[in-house]
C-alpha cells in the first residue's frame, strides 16, 4: 500500500540504487568536496572581515550565556 501512495516500488528502487556507477559516486564526492571548500573559505573570510570591523562573535556568545545564566 505504501508503494502505491508514494509511487515507489521497493524492488525497483533497490535495483536502481545498486546500479550506481563509480563515476556517479565520484561526482558526488567531487561536489561534496567542492561545496566543503567553498563553505570553509567563505566562513574564514567572513570571520576575518567581522574581526576587522571589531565584531567578536565568540566573546558576544559567551557574554550572552553569562548574562542568561548569571542569576543562577
């Protein structure tokens, strides 16, 4: 009944997933590495830019926790 609701047959899905080629896996890894590098470089640059303008996010976060839990 579930396959009729979702429109997916479990056997055909298992067959399609088992046919994944090594090139498909390579391109998935390549895409993951590419987005990981882009995200890492972007976060690094954003952190340096914020630091240049005097914004210290880590200290602001720690001070916020101290203010919230300071009454305990």
